[in-house]
């Protein structure tokens, strides 16, 4: 009887030990499976996220960048071909990224029309300051001069008057290499009396600027008040460039304006513009010296 009892106890102990072993084995298997699952998940996540863009890293704007990238659409381009680029800076990672959105430019047609109208007004405006230059041809024995062309510009350097003059006497020398005058220019020119009257009207009450104005006024048979004359050939500062002698307009333009003029045939419009620019360059000093002598 005792033997049967001891045998039963041994069998029970064996069964209990096997149950514990099976239970421990099951726990070990579950832990291993859980670890394998976690490893696979971490491996998958690590392959998708590169360094410096980790979503949980502090200071990153990953969610903002993700939303922008997902919602971004191609830029809309106006069919008129006019584009205006507006830049917006967005902080992404460490360097700001720029996103460009396109908007049509404002129509500049009205602005251009306004500028054109303003330019037209300036071109026609008769200002207080005017610069004049004349081209002449030879008559008599060829050494005497007769008016062939007269040009006047305003203080904005726009030409407000430019006309050729019909000859009153036979022309002996057109002086084309210097004057640029040719026979057909004078044949299609205006009568001298009309030119003289129109120029006198323009000059009345205005300051006249030019280079060696005496010769221009002589061929026009006009006079002008001395207080209203500004002759670039007589200005003291300009004379210093030629050691006190009368400087040429060509030399003054090159030395003071940095421009080359009179390289071939002369242009009275170009010469008048050069004289005006030279005067405006030294206007304040010129006027202060002029009035200090009076």
C-alpha cells in the first residue's frame, strides 16, 4: 500500500515538472516572437527614415514639411505669359527651403503710355535754358559763311528745333566733311526770314548756351543780351584745359563728359546737346562767378 502511494507521488512530481517546463518553454517562445517582431519593425522604420530627418528629433519641422510636400501642386502660369514670382521661406531641417508661387504681373500698359506722354511733353517743352548750334556753308570766295542749319535743344537735352535753310546766295563750298551739309538738304530747306523769326522768338527772354555763340548769332543776324549768354568757349574753368586758350567743343566733351563727338561730319544737334551738358555740369559755379563779376 505504501509502495503504491510512493509511486503515485513520483508520477505526480514528474507530471508537475513537465508542466512547468512546457510553460517556461511557451513563455520563452512568446518572448522570442515578440523580440523578432520588434526587430523587424525597427529595421523597416530605419530603412525609411534617414539621419537628420527623424520625426521625433527636437527642432525638426518634419510634419510641416510633409504636409507641404503632400499638398503642393504645380505652379499656375498665366496664359498672357506674364509671371511674378513671390518667394516664401519655410524652415525645413536646418536650412530654409523656398517655395515659389507664380502670380501675374500688373499690366504695365498704362504706365508705359504715361511715360510716353511725359516724354512727348519734355520733347516739346521750351525751357528757360536752351542750347543752340549752327552749321554753315561757304559763299563768295568760299571763306565767308552762310547759315545752312540751326538746331536748338532744351534743358532736358531734347531737340525742340532743327531746320535746314535755303541758300540766299550761290554756295561755293558745302564743307560737307565738317558741316555734313549736302545740296539736297538746302534745296528742301526753309526760307531764311522764317528761320530767323522762329529762332528769335525761341531765344527771347531765355538763357542761351552754346560754343562760340558769336559766329552762330552773326550768321542769323541776331543779337542776344550778354547777361543771358553762356558760352562754353569762354568759361574760365574750361579754358584751363587748353592752357588759357579757347578750347574746342570736341576736347571739352571728351575731357569732361567722356564722350567723343565730331569724329566725322558734325551734327548741330549733337554739338548743342554737348554744350548744354557742359553748362549743367558746372551750372552752380558758373552762375556764382557770373553774378560775382557784375
